[in-house]
C-alpha cells in the first residue's frame, strides 16, 4: 500500500468511517509516507498536512501527492528491525 497513494487514501477514509461508526465522531487522518525511486534518497510522497479523511476522491490527479521533483529529501530512512544479524 505504501507506494499506491490511492490505496492510502481509501484506507484513510475507511479508518475515518470506522471511527465514526464506533462513536468517535469526525476524526482527521494524515499520513507520513516516504518513497524512493531507482535507488535515490527517499522523498515525501503525501502531503502530511492534508486530512485524507475529508479529501474527495475523484478521477483527477490528487493534489495531496507531492511531485517527486518537488518533494523534500528525507535525510534519514529507518530500516525495520528484523532481529537478524547483518554479518
């Protein structure tokens, strides 16, 4: 899902609907998503200031997706801890 902004938007809206159904009212859902292309440094993919729960899904290009050339570079990319040795 992390490399498909449309799926991220759909999941954010699902989370908001589930929260509303459980009585939590209107919530905001934001995403911090970074991606890398062809071994380049990771960049921000989705604008973290956008409330995805309130974003209207259309067939037009999504304004919450930051173009790769304009996205800020992420200086530090965390690798998941697997518990396995790199040796």
